[in-house]
């Protein structure tokens, strides 16, 4: 399989390497996370989405699947917080995040929960895959894992150019190893954000995750992204010519 920095490709490679997931925890589910649905159609998805505007679409997208919808805001404390919803293009609510009500107007009170509190005593299968995309509150959510971090095999967390180092360092401080940087996005030609993919030491120790130690050397296995870019551009030129 050719490696490419996308969520679907990375999940396929991790599964092929032997990473096993018992439950998907999707914090900031929005309407759906298509790549997670397609990669793990037969296991439970716990969907944290505090904005009720997305709940009908969630019910449609996850119909027939084992899923739990938790209309809560995940944080590093149990109690309450202030949720701000945003409409960035005039098309309705596009995203939401916890904010400081003293500095951000227009927020509403919502129940908050730590992940380790929510998961305690449940029968969800382990290990977990945790995806976090909440537009700014990612580190407190990871902090709220507490002892449940030991049951997580993989974390996928969004990082902007301003929060990249912070989230990279915090994931490493929890004992996870960075395995990929995926879905990079550019705005007007300037790097804006990407997703960081962390795995537990157990997953990082899988033979296919250590090819420099477990595989025979071959230049044909060394794939710079520029070579993939060239293939895509050549295919596009051929298509345009036809």
C-alpha cells in the first residue's frame, strides 16, 4: 500500500500493521467522521457532539451502526462550561467550542465531562481510538483522559499552525508516539492545520511500524511525498489532454 497523508490511508495502514481497536471515541463528531465510519463499521462509536444542530445528520449517517451520541462537551473537568457556536460562511452552524464567557460573547452553558469519568464503569471494548477535533480545546480533552490514557491505542488530534508544537508535545508527554501528520490544509497557499496521529507504545512496537528494524532495505520503499505529487500531476495532465 502506498503511504499518503490522509486519514483513510493512515487508518488502513495501521489496521494492516495489526492495530486493533475496540471502540472509537469521536470528540467533535460534527455530522460524522466518514473515515472512521468506513474504517471501523462493525464496532461501537461514541460520538461527543454538543451542538444539537448536527444530531439529525448523525442519526442518518450512523443508522444501523453501534453508536452512542453524547450531547456533552468534553473537558478536563466535570461540571459545566460555556459553548460558543460559529457560523463562518453564512450556511448555519459550522463548528462549536468551549470558550471563556468573559472574553467571548454569545455562549451558552453546557454540561462538561472528563473522558476518564465518562468511560469509567462502561462496557465499551478496549483499546480505544480517540479522535479530537473541537477547534481549540484539544489539550484539556487529552488532559481529561487521566488513567484511561492507558487504554488508548491511537489518538488523532487536529493542530493548527499556532498549536502544532503544543499538541505534539502534550501527546508525547502522555507516552504516545507521533506516527503520522495527515490531512494538511492550506489557506490562500499558507499552511493552516493538520491532524497529528499518535499511537501507544504497544502499537509503535508492531513489526510493520518499525520497518527500519524489521524490513529489508529497498529504495523502492522510500517514498517522498513529492513523488506521489508528481504521479498525481501527471495523471491530471493526461486526463486534461484526453
